[in-house]
C-alpha cells in the first residue's frame, strides 16, 4: 500500500472485502481505549496513549495486532490458536475477530501505560 495520511485512508485503500473487518478492528480499539490518539506510524494505524499503545496492520491472510511487551506473553494461554511473537498477534481474515479478547489486551496495555506514567 502507498503511504497514507490517516486511518480512514488506510482502510479505504485496503481491498474492499476486508474493509469491514478493518473498521471493526478500529472500533474495538476505540472502544477499549477511547482516550487514545489515532495516528499513522510505520505506514499503519497506530494508537498513542501515554506512550505506544497498539498498532494494527493488514497482511494477505491476517490482521496483525502489534502490542508492546509483555502483554502477549502474559496472555499466552488465551492466545492459543493464534500465531504470535513477542509483541504480535495475527488474527486470520477468514475467522471472526475475538472482540472481547482484543479489548482485554488493549485495556491491559492502557493500564500498563497508566502505571508507567505514574512512575515518572
């Protein structure tokens, strides 16, 4: 995809058949972290809340959720069945998004960012 200026453009440039899923992903993030600022970073949607919160990006067969460590490791058992790395979870395009799980992970990151901010 070409460089984009905002999340609306990112979604609009995605293939039509995945735009609804990207809109749903965006809505999940906005519901879980309503105070987060929506931006574009590294060419993908990025959410800032007292530091890095999450990114998401479309690939051929999945939507990646990029969330700073140690959230993935802390929720490894709940993420069985999803391809993960230290800071990435891949949600297959051919499956329903696990809305409650995604919200939970984002809320955990929000809490971690709040705690880090308090220590400053």
